[in-house]
C-alpha cells in the first residue's frame, strides 16, 4: 500500500476502505507518512469530501491512535456534551451538576481554551482550591459517588487528531466538514462516552458562519456517532451575540450559579434546559425533550441542582462557600461602564468583537502560553432587541488596568443601535 496511490484515489473521489484509512492515520501518527503527503491528502479531502463510512472509519482510526478511557465501571449511561465554541458559553458549568442532580452520570474531560475566554478547566480554576488532575480510578470513584466529575484531558488522547489539526491549520484545510467532524467525535469517543449531545454554534461568534454549514456538520457528527454505536443528538444554536451576559472566567462562574438558582439570563437558561433534556433522553431517563425540561426545571426550583454543584466543587477540592458569597472569588479592580451613544433598539452585538474586547483585558489567550486573569471580562447589561436610551449602560468592563481603550474600541465596533431589529431564534434546529 502506497500513500501516493491513496492520495490519487481521494483526488478521484473513490471511496477508501477501512484498512486504507487506518494505514494513513497510523503511518502519519508514527511519522512514516510525511507532512507533505498528508497535506495533499487533506487538500484532496477538502475538495472531494468523504462518504459517511469513510468519516466513521477516519474517526475510529484517530480514536485508536492513542489512549481510550474505559468508563465501564461507572454505573449508568455516561452522557457527554460538546460545544463547538462561542462567546459566553458557560453551559458545561450548569449542565454537569444539573444533569447529575437527575441521577445521570456526567464524566467529563475538558481542556483549556484558546481565544476569547478560557476553557471549562480555566473557568473552574478560578474557584479556590479546585482540582482537575485525578487518576482514572479516582475519576471513576468521583462519578460513582457524586454522579459528576470534570477532569483535565489526558495528554495522549487522539494524538493523530493533534498532528492533523496542526497541519490543517497551516494548509488552509481547517474548513472541511469530514475533518472537523472526525476531529470532534474522535475526542468524545476516546473519552469513553456512551452517548453524546452536541451544541453546534452558528453565526458571527462561531466557527460555522452559515446555517447550512452548521447543519452539515451536525448531521455528519450525528451519523458518525450512530455508525460507531454511540447515541448522538445535536442542537444548532445562535452565536451572533454572546450567550448569556458574562464573558470572563470568574464572571461566568458567578453567572452559572445564578442560573442554577433560577436567576440566570433567559437565553442561557433556555439553551441549558434544551441541551440537558437531550442528555436525559440520551441516557434513557426520559422519552421526550418536554419531560426532560420539566425534570430539569424541578431540580432548579427545588434547589437540588445548586446543591449538586456545591457537592461537585467540594468533592474536587474547591471551596463552595462562594455560592452564597461571590466576593470570595475576587473581583477586578475597575468596573468601567460602556454606554449607548444614541437611543433606539439594540440590533447587533457582534459576538466575536465582544469576545475580543474581553480577551485583550486578559480573559482569554491569543497564544497558547498566555496567562489568564480570572477576574476580568465583560458583563452585558442589554441584549439584542432591548430598547435603550442615549447614555444607558450597555455593558460593564471588569479590568485590572484603568486604561481600557483597546477594549472600549472593540465594544464600539461590536454594537449597533437601530430603529428596528429582526430577532433571530436562539435554536435553529434539533437533530435527534
């Protein structure tokens, strides 16, 4: 078997066999197939695509390239949730304890973030004492005892994906649905999930800019999951404006607590209830999304969800006292208002620009080794569709530097106030 022949087959849009795909991924991971040949294969895939079977075979070849987490000792159906990213995406902090409060095990491996704000681990690290490094046995014990644990990703999970993504990033082949889908799903499958719920973002603050692209990606990932024996469901949600109000690590933890108390932003609450309901359906606890949402709402109203969140934090070494006193998390030195320059209807919050305004404060990373300041960020005071008057505070910038000119200029570019607005749905599609 020669790599050049497989490249030519892909150029001619001839379906590759499982053995041929395994040969490619194994050879590339081990350094036998050079970067220039893998780049040619990626480019051929970019233009000709892949069949469902090819994408499933590619996904499993990447799964088998490194560690696979065995969660079989955890009782029940383990359901994982993945978001394709966005601005103010705090859903994991809410969903993990909320779904666990229903008795469904949530065994999640998360990472740090590159971009606007930190990843889930960065957000949790803003809680004093919180630990995320555990052995596999300790991880399983935490989930069996508390129904929830979130730990850092193992270093050798899907090494083929890490090598492939680095190559795609510098060869303009990132925007390939088969390669994106297999990248995401390989990590979820290797992490040991029995079922997977996907939140595919679309819009100006998302990786996928059009609804058609997002639907294609979501449907491809759902088919991969079903083809390899994982129950998989997806939601396509709007990321034209930030989700919720808070952008920044400590600020998002505080907003997660408010949401678990039933006092969170309407859009964040709505999406969490839908995603959580899908997780309950995937676990076979309920048979409909409506029943799932009712159960989750009951857990919020009874206080069980918030109690589970505190239990989860304490079990992983954190101090849950901040739930009743958010000042224990610390705060930025300055709170600087960003005000409306005219009256009208807030018609646009460009999510990417708001995220960048938070990142330049220190809430996120432009480079892998950048240090995050957990206390800084932005809290929106108005959302798309709200009527505002000139001089109204649209957002509060939380900063440890009094000079926030860069952040303010990005906020100016992010906001639009008009005489009318077309309100877009929060959820465009549900794929079951």
